[in-house]
C-alpha cells in the first residue's frame, strides 16, 4: 500500500506538471494571437499589392494602346 508521503509526493508532482502544462498552453495561445495578427497584416498587404498591380496593369495597357 502506498504511504501518505508517497501519495503526497505523487500529487505534488502531478500538480507541478499541470501547472507547467498550463503555462505552456498560455504561451501557445499568445503565439497563436501573434500569428493571427501577422496573418491579418499579410492579408491586408497582399490585398493592397493586388490592387496596385491591377492599377499598374491598367495604366500599362493604356500606355501601350496610346503608343500603338
């Protein structure tokens, strides 16, 4: 049969592991939030780049038709 000291040690070690896992999970959550913010910025910049590319394409086509 397991003694009280062994049970206490086991419970303390489980508690420590759970606390560690909670800390790790909190870190993962923070990194995920950072990833969302970065992805949002990237998507916004990509949209702006696509709009600019479309504008440049239109201006280039207009310029070519004037030259021809």
